[in-house]
């Protein structure tokens, strides 16, 4: 079997990637355009990257799920086994399934079209050209959103007159064809529709799990909040999705989707977010402890990037060079954005993306690697079972916040968590969850696309109101420790807006990738190979600033921290770390 890390410096990444793709029996389809995309970028790869991966066969590796096709566009990683949502209803959900101030009312024409689509779908009369049937999850999310808006939202985001007329027209028809649990979601107390309907007030669900969920939903649909134990109990009852012991689903997907979107629309409390964050910590047992002096957990949004260069994988290879071990986690593909993820890039480059936490610990401890990636599929199978349902509720559920603050491997030494946010207010919730994790340092970044990457671009004078991109807030444990917090860890708080110009980095726009996994890898590998430019500067900034803000040893001075990151790249060490990861991810 060929070595995964090729010792021949004349064989580069792109040429071998090509040969593997062309030698496979995989046939071209519109969703798998690697051969065409790769031909366009092969020459630039050849010029910039001279350290390469040599692929081994799937049979030799023993990973039947490893896919040699390596599609180049992030959307092509969506599993073909997932049923698609109805687009007419999904477009309406994009407007109504959001917060008290962000929700947009439906116009009368759209409201009539949506309810007509739901009615004909329930009767099995949708035409093929009108798309998929409206799923149970969509029904749950849509009607829960309508109910919450009617019960508790401010007047400007409650029902429009057009929505009200549409509902008055269709409700007498819908109540005859919709499942009982959906009728409950649409009018839980029998007071919204004004038809004397008793299904909602009398509905209790079937089975212990569903009865608990219905009880919680009555509070959520009224705009209320739940306690930690209530949320945790519901989640453990209903997940993973699938069949119960009797062979039937434990709870209706309509009710689950209503619960998830309803809590997000009501803006989760700290105790609710803590329940989502901690409920499945023990799903695989206690996390292994890596024998490393410093470990940073990177919490990128699981649904990835759709526009700009995604640098965290490459930043992790840089920081690992000087003892700052990095733990990445995420998913291969996640709605609603379905953007580029670390798992897609690693899979494209030939790494094993099926690592357990114990295997990740081994890579963190490896002197030639020092970073690792874990998929939610392996670490939290219960939460991963929601991927398909999350596409059908359209908007991000509370999990989109809490899953970023995980510790799948612990460390012997100092620990830190870094994550991104977009909506103002969630930075405090994220920092609260980090403190609950008892880490020594925590950092939230308003990065591009709501991710954690800071940009080297200068802020536009016409930038929108609110917190600017590159706003950072967090806490750190100073070296040596001085005061002691309630959990025994000393911390100091900070907040600032990072401007790359202050540190001698010329302003540049972040390179666009527009869902191209191949383009993102090309930019990252070229930068790690020493090619100066925006991607190189982007990686340097995000490595050095994170080191400094987290209070890492040797990064007390920002310029020194940036120089250390440059040296890790210019010496070739960072690129070697990434290549070593690809090789060692299979050997373990």
C-alpha cells in the first residue's frame, strides 16, 4: 500500500488528486463536478503546492463510507437519502420562523398560496411540478411559528390582514385533513382560529415522551420559557430520531420541529441554552483527556461558509506548530446554509473523517500533528440524527448556538474555546456557556458570515449599525494566575475591535470561494506553502490574534504572536502538520 504522505517532492496534491479521480469508476453527474473544476485549478496548484497526498484504495483503508468522488461544491455533500422540503412552504418559513423583530409578514397572495399548497399536499393532490409534499417537520415549524406570532409577538410582526384572511378561508378545510398534532400546534387552546375547535385543548399526545413534549410545547407556543431540567428531559426523550422499541416513531416530527423552532423564536434563556449544550455530554461516556499543555476548541458554525475563504483548518495547523493544540468539530453538511465545512475539506484531501474522540486524542498528542477534527456524526449521534429535520425547519434551532461550545476531548493543561456569532446578544450567551465549561479562556468573534474568522478588510464607513465585523469579546486566565473565580479559575474580561492595519497587515478583501471546496483548499494550501497574499494574511491574523487574546504563553505581545505564526508557515512546518494529519488519521 502506498504511503499517504508522498515523499516525492515532484508529485503535487492536485496531480495526484486528479489521477485518483480519473482512475475511479465513479461516473460524472451534475452534482459531482470534480474533474471539470479540478482541471481549471490544476495549474495553480502545481505552481504553489509541492507537498502532496498519495491516495490509497478504499478497500485497503477499510472505510466503506469514504467517498472517492470528492465533489467540489459544498451543496453536493448533501445526502441524497434526505427527503427534500416543499419550496413554497420553505420560502414562507424563511419569513415567519424567526424572532420577534426579524419576522416578516406574508402578503395575502403568498399566504393563500402556502395554505393551498398545505391543503392539497395533505390530500395527496400536489402535482409533480409543484414540488415535494409538505413534510411533517415543515407543518410543525410553520404552524408553531404562526401560533407564537399570534400569541406573543409585537403587533408589527403578528399576522398581516392577508394572512388572517387566508387562514379564515382555509382553516375549515385544513382542520379536516391535517394530523391532530398539527391542529394542536395551530390552535393549542382553541382561541386563535375562532371555530370552537376542541382538538388543541384536548390533545395530550401518545406515549410518555410525546406527552412530555406536548406539555412543554404548550408553554413554548404561548411565548414562554422552560427550565433546564424540562428541556434536557425533552431532548433525551425524543433523540435520536427514529423508531422506538415498538417499531414506530417515538414522537411526531411535527412536534419536534415545533419545539426547536419555537424556542429559537422566543429567544432562548441561559438555562435553556445550557440544556441544549450539556444534554448529551455523556452520550459516549466521559471525554478522553489528552496529554497536552494547551488545547483550543474551535466552534465554527456547523452549516459552514458560502461566500468567503474558510481558514480555521489552516490556522489550526499553524498554531499546532508551537504547542497550541486545536480541536475542531462540525459536520460534513448542515442546513440551512449548506456551506463549506472543515469535514468537506479534510475528506476532499483524503483524510479519515470518521474519528472517535479517543482517536482524536491520539492525534492531538502526536508531536507531528497537534490538531484534530471530530464529526458530530461520531461524537453526538443523537444530535446528528436531526440533520434532515433541520433542513425542513429552515431557520437555525437552538442547537446552532450550543453545538459550537463542545469539549469532545479534554486536556491535561489549559483549555480555551473560540467561536463566532452574528446576532447581537448571543455573544453573552456563548461566553456564559464557555464559563459553564470551566475553560481557562473563551473568545467570541463577530467574524465574516457569522463565523469565527476575523477579516483583514478595513471597515466600511457605510457599515451597518450594531457590533462591527472583527468585534471580539471574552475572558482569559492570566499567566500566572492572580484572582480566583467561583470555579477556581482566575479570569479577566476583555472586548475590542481588531483592525489588521494596527499590526502592520495591509487591508485586503477576504478571498471569495462561493461554495467551492476545491477553491478553499487551493487558497489554504497555497498560503501554507508560503504564497503571500490575502489568504496568507488572513491565516496569520487569525492565528496570532487568537493566541494573544486567549493569553497563550509566548503571545503576550501581539506583534510577536503574529511573527510566530508567520514563522510556522514560512518554515514549512504548518504545511507538514496538515499533510501529517491526513496520513495519521488513517494509521490510528
